[in-house]
C-alpha cells in the first residue's frame, strides 16, 4: 500500500467508559438517516477528520473515542454510497450491532464470521441467532478473534482492520482502512476457507 496517513486524535480528552452489561431487547430506529446516524455515532466519527482512502491508499488512526467498527462502516456508507456487499469478521457483538447488521442486510449482501461466544449461559448467542433468523445474512460461527471488515461500494474495495469490536468500545483503539481490490479479494478467500474448514455448528 502507499500514501499512508496517520491521525493522532483525542489524546487530551478524557476517555468515556461504557457499561459492559449493555441492555438488550431495545428498539433501534433505523428508519431515517437522522436516527441511524445518531445511533451509529456519525458525528463522533466525523469529528475524527477521517480521510476515507482513495484507490490503493490506506489510512491509519488511533483514537480514544468510544466508537465501534460498525460505526465507522456506517460513516463510510453515508459518505460514499450504499454498500453492495460486505464480509464481517467479528469477535463479539451486542444488540445494537446485531440490529444494525440486520438493517444493513436489507440493502447489502452480507456474510459474517463471528466468534463462538463462550459465555456460560449463551444469552448472547441466542440473542444474535434470533435476530439474524429474520435476515438473509450468512452467519458462520468459529473460534475467531479478528475484528475485520471488507465492504464493496461501487468500484471501491475497503478493508477495515484493527482493534475495534463491533459492539461498544471505550479505550485506545486502532483502525486501518485500505482501498485495494487485491486485499479485498484476500479477505473473501479467507472467509470461504474459514467457512469450509473451521465452522462450528449453530446451537440455537
């Protein structure tokens, strides 16, 4: 990749921590662009002065803002147009993230790798599969710790990787965004390999 960018943001601001026990079964109103962007923290991402990379360029950021990988994906879609297809590799997910992915699936072809969630009572896994049962999103469970996304918007092929989870984040996070078709194709091939060789059967 060439033309790397580095943005150091928010170092003088206090980090806002969020509760790990986020309420479930909430109603998320994605019916308007305004409510969607409010839920997905568009203004916070916008304040990072993020440069969405042009073809064969990359952007690297470090931030303390409590934003998620999906918040950044929504920001890119609002700026660059509807996502045609997407591949998401998620370690953990909350109800906001699951509902956003379901909404995104109404206008995009999505395939998702998600960790085999090792919580003792399986509440999250039951919640996630219940939400996704109503979509055409392809879900593959496996032992995954990656936080990775590949999204195609027209002739742009964005790959996002770093430390950000799909749910809430409230610590120093890194994110690299590349716009490169070869890297995108590599992520697609990786998805197919994980689905074929590492998939764990759905329990719920």
